[in-house]
């Protein structure tokens, strides 16, 4: 179930409860109009329809983020000592189908990196940052908090997922580098994410794993 969700297969994504705003028929119609870029329909949307569409988008975003957290947990706790060849079987998932899951991981990493950077930029430009500076607060720390809450934390775990594949498979590593290059990016973005993630962790097995990824990719 988790891999179709990770790949955002439409049929695998659970539907919100019908009694909720996100699961209402109004939300479905509003999202359908938005997807088809029907400008007339968009303009005619009521406040209630817009609110329902927003709730559905929020639901889908939460599903995506939760799947990333679950995928990270798999790469975090499954190792070569795990029973039933779990490590090899997990790694194969990233290699199969021409490394399509690596492509998806690259897409998600770049998406959440951008979201996090925008959130950090907006914080530095906000009145809140100016007020914090006047009060003697640590503005850089507050900006980091804004960055983590708005995609940075998910980005860190996406980098770890991608690094799991790269560290375990030369083919995945080569493929990921090529895909990042095609997107006008590079492996340095992933390394920067890992380095920041490591700096936020206390000494222990989790931090060791992230630092091993850094040296491997």
C-alpha cells in the first residue's frame, strides 16, 4: 500500500470521510474545476466551495507528508541485519521500474526544499522578524523554525530516503545524479539537506546514519 501512495497513484490515495469538509461532493467539484483550469467555474465558486477545496488540498498534502514520514521510518529502521531480507527487498523497490521511485523522491525533495526556502525568506522579510530582532530574540533560530514547519522537516526526510537508495545502489546513485541535473539542480542540494538534518539531531544512531549517508553519496 505504501509504495503506490508514495508514487501518488490516484487509486491508492484514501478519500477523506464524506462527513468532512474535505470529503464533500462540493470539495470534489471545486477540485475538478480547478484541475481543468475552468476560469469561469473558478470565478463562480462560492466561499463555501473554496473553503471545501482548500480542505481537500490540505488533506492531500497531509497524506503526502505522512507517506514520506513512513518511508523515512522504513529506511531508518530496516538495515542489513533485518530478517527476511527486508533491507534488500526495500532497496529493490527503488531500483525496479527504471528507478521510478528515485524520480519521485527527487521530485519531492526539490518540492519541499523550495517550500522551506520560501518560508524562510518570507519570515526574514516579515514584521515578526523585525520585532523579534528588536526584542533581542534569535531571529535565525526563529527563521529555521519557520523553515522546518513549512517543508524543511519533510525535505530532510526526503533527502534521507533518497540517500538510502543512493548508498545502497550504484545504479540509483547514478540515476539520481542524472535526474537532479535534468532539474537544474545537483547532489549538493541533497547533501545540504542531510547536513542540516544532522546538525539538528543529538548524538546517536539516527545522526550516525545521516552522516554515513553524507559520506556515501
